[in-house]
């Protein structure tokens, strides 16, 4: 039996807290991720990390995009521990996060415990280099090209709360 398309991390399980190292209270670098089981015909992967609970899980108003990668080559199945932007695989591109900068922005919830969705998309194409593109623009470019997608959800609540 082929394995289903799945995304895992050696640092946290589905639905459990993301370690502080990968947040704004730590090194603010991405956790290690591994995916496998993509369908035949996959020519590239795209990855997005989003928080649907922003700014407050009790009253969410927006889905905040923390990190976007695209054109990850089909032979790549891992994001290594605390990967720096300059060590992206050849051909891979970053897009803008909702802080209007390229690269990873770790969990940094202003209040409460938020959920963070890491999603990997298997695409039947390699997208053009779109420069400083947003997630919404990338999502449109991927339309009709998604063969499969998988997700891993972690949670985070700040360890250190500012004193009033």
C-alpha cells in the first residue's frame, strides 16, 4: 500500500504545542518538517503556515500567514531544523508573509492559545518566479494545479506574558 500524503515534524505531534524555539519567544526559525506520499506527477511543492485564530481565538478576525514557500523541488521532502532563507533548496522561492516580509515568522500570539496550520501542496507544475508575491496571489497561481494537500496543526500560547 502506498503511504498517504502526509506532513509530520519530529518536534511536535498533530494538535500539540510547537516548541518555543520555533516562535518569537525563541530563535524564530522554522521547525523541521517532513512530508511523503505525494501523488505521481508531482513537479513541485508549496508550503504555507497560517494562524486562523488571529488576533484572539475567542474572536478571530483574520487568518494570519506566517510563512510561504513555493517551487520546492519534487525530490525535496524535508525542511531541516531552523532552516535559514539562504539554505533553501535550489529553485525554491519564498513569498511574503503578513508582516510584509519574506521568510518565516514564528508563532507570536497576542492573546490565548492559537492553532498553526502547516500545509504542503503537491503541484503538477513549476510556477514562475513571481517575486514579492503574497499568499493570495500564490493561491490563485496554484489553482487547477493542486494534485494533493496535507496539513499538520500545532498550537502555541505565549510563555511570557507582558506585565500590566
